[in-house]
């Protein structure tokens, strides 16, 4: 039975700087494994495939440039060898021609000079021997030089160097064009390298900043835990069973007795998506054997999308904002205490704990926290207005000073006016 013909054939199209791939299947074990592992780690498979295409394209482009350069070098060497051979052959012909000319002039039996000597030293000669010899040699040498100069300066086939000159000029122009293209490629590669270096530096700065935020969160959580009789431990550098997820581990009531539960805090200086945040907190709970997980971000703007600060999710997760520069730990402390109360309620289930009363107290605390947020927003607006008014006053003061300076300049230039009043 024949295989069914695919309804849509794969295709690749390009438009400007955009590459579009339609229904393309790549059968490659390494590519499939990398994309699958990245997707399992939480990365976007489309971004992974895009990075693979971009990186592969750059590698192919650079390999093509290197191959072109090697081809040019090989062709130039071949041309140089051929020109050297042609030059040797032409030089040999010139030497033979020159030898014949010399033989014609200085030959012992049939040389022109010998004949001239016979004429000059014959009984019927009336010319001076010295002058005749000088004139003959000068004429012969001049003619030979002119012949050689004419031959080597001609552009036709009579010049043994004509092909060499033409090929050299042509190859030089060709090499100049190739070098220009290579320079442009080098400039582009240098720009890509600088961008990569800037990206690496930015990543290093982001990593350094994230690490500093983890330390500040650990210090703030430790201060809160100390007041509650709990023990907070920074475990971000300690590997759990499968990884290092979870930055601070709090053991409830461990300062005075046995631990009654654990809370793990994960500090993130970047904004995560809602699924990423939930997966990160779940991993932290598994890695640190915790009962509750709290995600700490540096500002409300960094709270994951579709999540709300200090709202409990899945019964064991919540998000709290803590800005070390602001110095206020109220939101972090409230998140800490909510998580602590939830853990203790789970451990004390059936021991007479009034869950309804606890829930009411939590709701009141959250309402009070919302009032705090509103007041802070109003204070921020008021501070902005005060700053604007201060800048306005400073501008008016500068204009007043300018007017006073103008008055002083006019007084200094004209002297005291007649009938001036003392103020």
C-alpha cells in the first residue's frame, strides 16, 4: 500500500530579513534532544529552534567566508606560478635574441664590427680608427637599447612582460575587491562580537544584581524569623537532591524546640510568567522539603503575570514584594506570617484551631495592607507635586536673579540717576 501524500509540502521563504519555515520536519537526534531537554527545563521550544537556526546560519556564513579566502589564495598562487614560468621563458628568448645581436656585431668571422675594422684599417681608408670605432659601438648599443626598450614597453605580444603586467594588474584589482569584501565581513563580525560581549556583560551584571538581591532577602527574612523564634538559613548555594532551587529555608519554632514546619523563600530579580513561578516554587518545596513556598520579587511590577501579591495559590504558595532600597519589610513580613500561619494550621488540624477566625484575621491584614499601598501611592504623588513645585520656585528664583543682575549692570553703566530715591 502506497504511503499517503502529505497535504502540505514543507517550504522555506525569505522576505527581507525574515525567514519563514512552513511544515518542515527535521530528523536529527541531537536537535530533537536539545529542544526536548530545553522544553522540559521550562524554555520556549520556538526560541530554542530560532537560536539554533541563527547560530547555525552565522557559522555557515563564516565558514563560507574562510573557504572564499582560501580559494582566492590558491588561485593567486597558481597565477603567480604561471606568470613566473612565462616570464622565465620570455627572459630566455630575450637573452637568446640579445646573444644573436651581439654575435652579429662582435662575431670573429662574420661580425659587423670585424668588417668595419677591415674597412677602417684597409689601405684605402681615410677615417680615424678611434672615431669610427666609438661611433659604431655607440650606434650599435643605442640601437640595442632602443630595441629592448621598445620590446619591453610594448603592450602587444612582442613584449615578454605584457601578459605578466596585464595579469598582475587584473589580479591586483581582483584582490582589492576581495579584500574590500573581507573587510566588510570583518567589520560585521567585529560588530557581532561587540554585541555578544555587551550581552555577556549585561548578563553578568544581571546575575550579580540577582545575587545581591538574594542576600538582601536572606537578611530581611532572618530578621523576621528571629522575632518569631524561627530559624532562617540561606541555602541558595547548597544543592538539594536535584538542584539549588530555594534561597532561604525557615524552620518554624526551631529556635526554642523541634521544628514545626518549613517555609522556603525563592528570591527572583526578574519577572516570571505565572506557570514559571508556580513551577519554581514547587521545585523549591521539593528540593528543601518545605510545607510552603514564597516568591520574593523587588517590586510590584515584578509580580508574575496573572498573580496578585500576598494572595495564596494552591494552598501552599504566594508572592511578596520587597524593595531593599525602600527599606520597608511590611509586605515581606505579612507574606512570612501568612505562610507561617498556614503551615501551623495544617500541622494543628483537629486540635481546636478556629480556621474561620484565622481567615478573618488574614483578610483584615490584607485589607490593611491595601490601605498601606494606597497611602504610599498618595505620598508618592504628593512628593512628585512637591518636587515639581520646588523646581518651579527655583526657575522663578533664577529669573529674579537675572533681572537683578540686569539692574546692577544698568546702574553700573549709567551711574546714579538724577533724583534717585533711597530705599
